[in-house]
C-alpha cells in the first residue's frame, strides 16, 4: 500500500474490517457483475475495432474498479460528466450499451442520452468537461437542489488550463462538485512525472481551498466509499472534493496507440498482479459470495447484453449530413437553419 492512499482491499483480496462498507451481499455481487460486464464489453469493442466494425476506441482495461465503484455511489439527481474512457460508468448508470458502441462506430446518435439519465456526452477534448461540471454544480446550488456534479478525467487533464479554472471556481464558490482523476500513470506516452512535480495529484486540491484524497483505484470498495462520502459532502453544502484514483491503464491509450514503445513489459506485468476484478473476486470468494456457477451466470448475462447491443448498433441507420446541424442545439438557430437549407440544396445538386 502506498503511503497516504485510502485502501479497503489488499492485492490478495483481504479487507480492513473497520473500512468495509456496510453493503448487502446483493450489492457486492452487483459490483462484481458490473466490473465483469465492463471488461467483457470493453474486450468486445477492441475486437470490433480490429475487425473494422468500430472506429478508434479508448480501452478501459484495468479501470473497472475506478469506474464502477465511483458510479455505484451516485444518486439519480446527480449529474455526471465523463471523459473518453468511462465504459464502466455508463454501464453502471444504465446507459444503453448499444448507444455506447454506436458512438464509437462514428454515429453521434449514440450520444442521445435517455431522458431519465443525468449524464453528459463523452468528452474527447482533454479536460473540457470540467468547467461544464462546475457550471452545472453552480446552477444546482443556486436552485438549492440536493444533488452533486461528478466529473471524470485522466491525469493528462491536470496539465490543461480547464482543470485549474474549474477547480478554482469550485473552490471559490464552494460548489457541489466531485472531481475524480483516473491517474493511470500515462497521458498517452507522457508519464505522470513529466506532467507534474507534485508528489500527488490529490494534493493539488489544497491550492484551490478544498479537500483532496488519493485512493487505490484498483480497489472497488475504496472507490465506492470515498465517492459516496464526497457526494454526501457536496450535496449537504460542504463543497467540492478531488479524488485521485491511483491506477494503471493496462492496454493502449487508444486503438491507435502502441504502448510498448514507451513503457516496459515488467511494469505492465507488475500492475497485472493488482488486477481489480481478480482482487474483488478473492474478496467475494472468502465471503462465500463467489463460485464457478456465479461466474458462469455473470459471464452469460454479459454475453447476452453485449450481443444484443451489438446487433442493435449495427442495424442502426448511418448518420446523415443533416445531423451536424440538427443535433447541435436543442432548438436550431436561424443561422443553422440557413446553413442546413444550403446543404440540402447542395446535396440535391443545386446552386453553390
């Protein structure tokens, strides 16, 4: 265990009893199922990309505990601002997997968010979702809503101006924000030591006047506990929190990357022994909550979900050029209406 890092489960699945959350057996098994489903859906997406059936994709391998554990603590009224490596978050919140696949297939229809989910669209620009999350939190505070805004981002985003601007506003206005940084050690090929001279990312919160804490990002229970506490604090008017989830990206940055060019195999092997799913499996087995029949059921349910999502995604009509204009705003502006009319004339072979 790294000094000053919150952890519930050791790498061999042993728990610190005084830190264990009081979750029913069904919730513990649900956490495992969500992580296993996330991994299966992620590996399927990687195969689809290699087969030419999906575009560039950002794998979540190794991030299952970060994503699922934190998202499991959210309540329906809370808002979520994800980044581009958040598959487990979407699955945990009940976002249709079909839509997630559709988005990475290049169809923006996939980011049409169901009305009952307070989740923002995927943010590919690094860090741009952070100021949005603060704006949302400020609005909720003005309206006196008992809700919080949770934003996810990678360690590379902490080098962006958006990070500093967002956290500064959050600290000054004491907004109901929770910021979760997935510190997976690399921003594409740039290691954390080249991102910052600070000992931790969590301590950066001190400069903005609120609490920061480092969690074992491969420990689903640690992520759940810290996120739940931070969300409760935010909803009750206690202000923002920064959580640094100390983890590792087991795969490439995206399917366009070759991580073997900038990191050693020994490093990857060392982190593979800290696998978040295996760690939680050992914990559940010790409690009598995991066996082979349970594993078979989880994998079969995941397979059914993935197969159905893929079939629906690949049978969805391709995007139209008009969608660039129609889906930019809830209601199209006069300028966009004019531009759309011009595009339609052009597509019909009319005057340029």
